[in-house]
């Protein structure tokens, strides 16, 4: 009887998340998270006796993502300072104004973040009404000085079976590649977790590394997050 109730709750949670509009859903075991990523902030730091990490996500619209690879559409090039022109003349390379790539993506990024925050809030509230403890961790939380986060969603995505790590230091999903935004809900409710995907989804073509305008990717799946931030996290590596 208990197993039946457990399975039903697992099904109900997924159906509820999808009914809210989530297009990506998975569950990672909090215990397995601790085992595999002991150096990351732990789920039990936020919820005592945490058992599950629910990950929900939304994809970016393909049309908006396509504009990232066409920074000239922003018109910022026309407004670039003489410093950029002089740098190009001195180095013989084309310099793109920081922010041009995300010019059309910024608003959508904000919309998705708000949508996910609302979904996460409602899921945590749903669990509380069922008698469980839960905490939604808003997406995008980060210490601007050290580029560190209070909780890392990518490990949870991997353990939930939502994707594998790409050379662009993003989780590649079967449905949307790396072009997704996610958030997590930690709970002491024991839900059936997913399993990591065995097949590596990254083709190792190196296009993301080659086209990074700030050379922040090391070609081994790592990223210089400070260099990336210095250029405004342009998103070229997920658009390419």
C-alpha cells in the first residue's frame, strides 16, 4: 500500500508540474547528490532530511536564440565607441560590443526566470499542503563577486537523467540541447528519482569552444566563469 502511495505521489508531482507549464521535469535523489557532489552545497543545508530534488525547466524560443548568433541585429555596432574601432585596427580582429548577443535574449531570460520562480513557488506550496517540507531555490541566484551559487542545479539535472555535460559547461538535454533554464525544489518527500543518461549527448564538435568570443571555454567541459561574466555571459555557446 505504501509503495502504491509513493508511486502515485511521484506521478501526481510530475503531472502537477507539467500542468503549471514546465516543459522539463526530473527528480534527483538528495542522498545520491551528496555522494556524487560532496563539494557542492548540500540539499540538507536547506531542508532537513531532504530526500528529493525536483528540477523543472523551460526552453528558450528558437527564434530568440537565433538572434544571439546575429549580434548585428542589435544595432549596437553602430553605437560602438572609438575604442572598439581602435582596438580592431591595432589587433586586426573584429570586436563585438559586449551585450550585442543578448540584446533580444535578455527580456526572454527575465520572463522565463519569473515563470520558473512562480512554478517553483507553487510546487513547494503544493508539497507543504501535502504535509512535506520544501524549499524552492529561485533560478539565477549567484554571488556576483565570486560567481558562486547557493545551490547548483546542473548536478541535479544530470542525476535526474535530464542530460549530460557538454563542452560549453552546460547540461545538454535530448529535447532542447543546452537552450533551457531550470530551477530546483528541495523536499523531504521521497519521490522516485531518475537515472543519469548513459549516452554522452555532446558530439564534441568543439563549435561552442571555437565561437566563444572571450575564449572562456577550455575545450574539456570547463569554463572560466569570470571571463564569461566579463563579457556579459553572451550565450553564444548555447546558441551555436
